[in-house]
C-alpha cells in the first residue's frame, strides 16, 4: 500500500484517557535509522530529537533499547508504553493510568532499511504531576474569555517533578534511598531517603494532606525523562492524601501499532502487542511486526 493510501486509511487517534493538561514532551531517545521516511503526521511539539537526548550521554549498560522492525507492506505508527506498576495502598487496575512513551511511523523495513529505536534509562524515577492552579493565581497568567457572560478562566497547565530513586530490597541490611516526600504549592519531590517497611521492588512517595476534587488534579507514580528532559509519568495514580503511596514498577514495555503521541494518556491494553521484558537480563529487544499482523520478539545482549 502506498504512503498516501496509508495516510488516508489511518486517522490519528490522539485522544487522552484523562482530561489532563498536555505534557509537552518529545520522544524519549527515539532514533530513526537511515532510510526511514519522515513521520506521516509529526506533532509540532513532539518531533524526534535524537542527537540532543539524554540517552546519547548514557552508556549502553545503563539503558534498555527496543528496536522495532516492520515487515508489513503498510506504513504504520508504533507506540511504546510501560507495564502497569502495582501500588499500595491497593488501587484498582482501572484507576492506574499509563502514558505513551514514544511514537513513530515506519514503512517496510526490508525495502527501506529503516527501524525505530526506543531507548530508556535503567534508572528508576519517582514522579508527580499536578494541574492545580497556583495560589494565588499569577496576574500575568493567560486568560480565556468564557463564551457565556464575562467570566474568565485560566488556561490549563501542568507542573511535573521527578527524582531518581532506589527500590526496596537488595542485600540484607541495605538501606536504599527508597522514599521521597511530595510537596505542593509549589510541586516538588525531595531527594529520597530510606524508609523501612516498603515491599521489595517498590519505592515510596509520602503524600501530604490535600483535598481531592471530583476531577483529579494530582498524580504520582513511576516516571521517565524524554529525550530533551521533559517528564512523563509512565504508570501513575491519583494518590490518597496524607499517606505513603508505594509504587512497584517493572522494566517491561509493550509496543503496539497505532498513533499515540508521546506523553498522551492511553487506555492500558497489552493485547496485540510485543512484550519487551528486560527482567530476563537482556539489554535490547527487537520487536518485529510480521506480514500477518502479529508481533515476534527476540532478546539481545
């Protein structure tokens, strides 16, 4: 199928699962290899910035790499997201949110010689995001006129924070820096320190008292940095106030077809995807989209 036909048959479905402020994020260390045609519908704020990413400063031993190859005859979008983390206190799966961590288009890899490379740091990050209005609202904030009457409201914006953090567990007697304290107004996360009682494989975020509202304005969980340093929450929840929220992320990612711009909140669905599992010790995984519409994966060093 020609490129124009592919454009006409696949409409971007960049709809957020939550009414969150847009995370103006760039693709996380996404590389397009030689021979790859440009993206079909490049987002003006989310285009590839391969040569200016944090991953370029990382050694291969400190990163995970997912290589995507397309053996179909159709130009397709591929996006990547992280396996849903588990949280304590227990939170229903439907209330745990996910974000697209990268999205690019790709033609037939045999004909074009092209492939996509998604690169992620192995370092775990605790993250938080708020869409709460600052107090008091700054007088210089941009305003929108309400269509009814003369009322005005502030444009929706978001603030995010992240800290590198250690997971609980490890050698006997270890005291990893496994917990960070969330502050509000302004949003921030403290440098992590050891807290006893957290389950192995998890980190903690001490959430202060606050008043939840019907449409959540505060989120926290696991985070990643994009290629140019923006923060995306990869698996996250609206935390209960005045408690420690424990998050247990895993270095497992899924690649699916479909247009899901980097930073958009997506419906979490592992079906019809390529599972890229780095808990097995692999440093790279190749996800191949076959001509029959299925995925196959192969781990590497």
